[in-house]
C-alpha cells in the first residue's frame, strides 16, 4: 500500500492546533501562577476588648438573596466581643458618662434590660474600671441571667409590669443608681467625720456591707445607663454602624430594615444613610404587641379597636426578646423611616430554622425577625435591589425559649416549613 501523502493544508491545520494548545496551556498554567497576589497586610492588635467592638462583617445571606432576587446583606453584630449589637451602645454610654462626670471611676452602671444591653454593659464595664447592676424581667431567657452573673454583674429578676409602674424593671434600675449615689455620699461623709481616708474602689466598710449587700462593692456612686432615652444609644449607630454599612456597600444599597426596642439602631442607621443618600429607603419590622407599626404607618400608637380597650393585658405577647415597645423613646424619635411591616412569632421561628439549615446562621429572635423584614422589603421593592439588615445576636442566649421545642409547642410555634412558604406577602 502506498504511503499517505501529507498535504500542505493538513500541515497548516496541525500547526494551528499546536499553536492553539500552546497558547491555552500558557494561560492555564503559566498565567495562573503569575496572577498578582493580594498584599499581605499586617493588622495591628486591637487595644483591648473595647477596641474590638464594631467593624463587624457584612455578609450576603445566600438563601434569602437567591429566593428573592435581591442582594440581602446582614451585619454580623453577633461577632462583637459581648455577642451582640448592644456592645456599641454600652461603650458609648459609659464613655460619655465618664467624660461628663456622671459616672465616677469605680462606680456602678445600672440598667433595666431584657438581656443583651445588660450583657454588653457587664462585658465592657470592667474595662473602664466600673461595675454593673442589672434589673431584668423574670420572663427573659434564664441563660441571660446566668451569663450576667458569670460576668460578675449583680442581677435582680423582677416580674414584668407596665412601664408606668414604679416596679417596672427600668424604674427599679433607675432607683438603684440613686441608692448607689446616696451610699457613696454617706460613705464620703462618714470618712470625713472619722478623719480617715478610705479606698472605696473595691468595697464598702464591713458594717455597710451587711446593710447594703446589693452594693457591697459599688460605693463610688451609680449611673443609670437609661438605654431607652439616652441618646448615646442613637449616636453609637449614627457614628458607627451606619458609616460602616455605607463603607462596606460602597454606598450601593437601596434599603435598610430593622426592628426596634430602644430604637437606637434603626434611628442611628436610618438617619445616617438617608443623609448620605435620600434615595435609600429605611423600614421598620415590628413584632406582635408593639405599637410602633401603627405609629409609623398611621401616625397613632394604637388602632381604634385598641383605643376602645380591646388591647391584650400583656401587649408584649411575643416570643421575640428585646424588640417591640408601646411608647416613643427619644432614640426612636430620631429615626427617618419610609414605612413599616408587621412580623409574626411564627415567621421569626421558621426564619431562624430556615437560615440555620440553609446558611449555617444560628440567630436569635430579633435577628430572625429582621430577616423576616428583609424578605418583606425585597417583595415590596422587587428583584434587583440591595437590602441591609442587622444580625443582632446569635441563638446561644435564646436556648430556653426560642430554641426550646417544648416551649414552642405550648404556643403553637413548632416549626414545620421546608422552605420560605411561611412568609406571607402582607
């Protein structure tokens, strides 16, 4: 058989293929290894626990983003040293109080709190040389009290009553600060009479320890943090959280949504963002029993039916903690809101399980409600928008209620959804 003759066309084709393969190999191997590497920046250690607060990551919540067609981003405030967004507030309150002289070094910070603010105050107070005394409602998750005690705070658990009652936990906390100041003045006077110099930084005289066991180590006076009305709360977010969100998104966001308890977060962030760009829409997500939804959408705190005396005796009949309120605080009045949405307990519970299953996010009740709000906003605006919310704290301090199957079943809140079908469009 005669040998096959190689034509010029075949040679040219073969050469072309060889060249193409060589170019492909060059880019695949050589070029891949010579891509410029990101600079290896050396980060300086932060100066103590206080300096570690803030500058939390902003993450894409993949499952919600893919389901809605929007970019839904969550600010991971649960990564603060004290485990919540309230770390920012605690630092700001104590710094301003020390600067103004309202809080003396070695004094006691008192607060009435459902948990997170108290934990943050107890976390950062020692860094400022201060102590913490907390009054907490006894229906708050027990692990919050346990955390507070482990942090060295003095804890009073009291029954929930109306804010107008003298024994509401906030009002008791206010009285405790007055008592601490009276005790400090008494000790100072006694010291002057005796002609002795006493160091009150670490405790009271033995005889007074017996009379004032609650303040045995808090004789340098007290300061009521007053997170609901103290505008240091608002400033913590106006000067910190808001600017961080703006920087992390490069100013490319369409909406912000969050629930309100004291109102500091939603007020500080919304005011800052709308000052930067009025096109950014800011919304409230409100839990059951709270009057803020009515205030934002209708201009009144209560509906006609509620005003006629048909409101529940316990308006905070909700499983969520730290959000929802039936009065206007100084902090909330600083908010710049374009609207509000209602969320339900069932939606918050289902959302927390959905995010844990699909994103590995183990979130607390207020964080879950915020994500309910983010989906509400996404449905209202439509696909293609960027929405930011706050992931306030993790589920670690919500185990005995929000993540307890037996507790949930008592209120018909056992999670059953397999996807996001639990989200209504209202």
